[in-house]
């Protein structure tokens, strides 16, 4: 099957700055793909290349087999793009924004009108259809951005941080909406800083860091590969010093010696229990926290960040 997105050895410079460095990955048709990475990693740049908004020096970038450069119009018609920043014409109303988009993709007027009405209703914007875009709230603008991307029924929807600054209820509604859209056959490519959102929605994850792909796996595989169960062991009486045999196992003593904290690897649990038993310490209870995508993401992208502020 032809992949929905295929990127091979993509390198992009902004003048002398290498923003993308040999980026290669594929998104299968039907995937709900999560594209994650810290600020400045190269997510929007990748999206801009895929959607033909940015040029690139080296590499091969295809949408459903069509080259984004030589088949620009074809690939652009297959993609619905929800950009990171609002880029509406400030003089148009919500409905006009959708109609113009329909026109851009060659929809006959009556059909565009019908589609726009449908989308305004699904996104709870019907009452605001005559309203100028500037008079919409932030959440309404986000919804309009998504509605606009769907006007021409794209085969793949690319969303660049669609839930930034969106309230909890709307975020949940958007999740449901995207899930349904994906179930009905639209491939989804999502960028987000809410790692929990990616964990809930995406079946596959790619992580980009400083212009390079550093992970590419099904979501559950990535979590298991990168992070382990986190164990917290609460003691009945405090332990003032860690037994010597536990020091090398990365066991930390917390809460004035009442809690031992560690990651489960190479059977640390039985060794900790044995050491405590030998020293006559009793356990009150044990908490085990399953790893999340966030743990995996932090491990992958961890670097010391200091914000130095003179006071
Ligand atoms: N038009 C541009 N000219 C020069 N440098 C750019 C341009 N656009 C982006 N960059 C640089 O390229 C790098 C990647 O930026 P990009 O916008 O792709 O990051 P991002 O992963 O989308 O980050 P964020 O999560 O903050 O949106 C950054 O160092 C950025 O400063
Ligand atoms: Mg971005």
C-alpha cells in the first residue's frame, strides 16, 4: 500500500541553520500519527515542507505517492492543513472563510455552501457564521481552522498544535471528533505538546529533536522501550541510611526516610525487599506507577534547561 506520507532523507536549511537533518519516516494510510518534539525541534518546518509552504534542499517527500514539489496541486488537494498560527483573512466572516476555501479547491458554489453549513454546524459555529473572524473567541477560531481544513474532504488531515489554548471540554470534543474522522478513514497527522493527548489518540509516534528523528514506533512499544514502572515503597519506620547494596541500584530515599523510590529494572524489587527484610524494616504499602508516553518523551528529549533571570 502506498504510504499517506513518505519522507526520505529530508534536509532543510534556513540560511546556514540546519533545521531538518536527514529526516525519514512514513505514515501509513489510516494511521493516527503523533509527531512530537520540543519547541524548535522542526515539527512545523516538516509540515511546511509536506504542504509545499517551504522549500527544501535534499530529500524526497511524497503524499500518497505524489511528489510534493512536482505534483504540488495534487498533493495539496489531498491534504487538509490546520496551521499552528491563525492565518485567516481578517475581512471575511466565518462562513466566507469556508466558502473561499471551497472555491480555492474548485467546489461549485452550491456544493460549497452546503458543505460550509454542515461544517459550521458540526463545529458549533452556525450562530457565528456571519461574524467577522476577529470577533470570534480563541476556541472558536481554532474550530474554524479545523472546519476550513476539512472543506475539501482531504484524505489526510495535518494538525499543528490544534488544542493549544483550548479549554478542557472543547479539547475532549475535538478528540472525539478526530477519533471519529480517523475511524471513518481519514489519516491524521497530529503535532501537540500535550503528550497525554498523543498517548490517547495516536497509534504511532515519531519524535523529532533538533531536526533529527530520534524515535519512531507504535505508541505502546515506544513507552515500553523508553520507560519502566516506577515503584514507591512506604516504610513503617524511617530508614536513615540506604543499605549499601541498594546504592548502586538507583534507589532514592525520600520523605525523611519513609519512602524508597526506584524504577523497576533487572529485578530491583526482590533485591530491595530482601535488603529491607534483612535489616528488619517492614513495609506499609507499595505504589506502582505504569510508565506513560510523557516519561518516554522526557527521557528521549531530556536536556538541562536553565532560565537565568537577573533579580
Ligand atoms: N522562517 C524561518 N527562518 C529561519 N529559521 C526558522 C524559520 N522557521 C523556523 N525556523 C527555525 O527552525 C527551527 C525549527 O522551527 P519549527 O518552527 O519547525 O519548530 P517546531 O518544532 O514547530 O517548534 P514549536 O513547538 O515551538 O512550534 C527553529 O530553530 C526555528 O527558529
Ligand atoms: Mg511549531
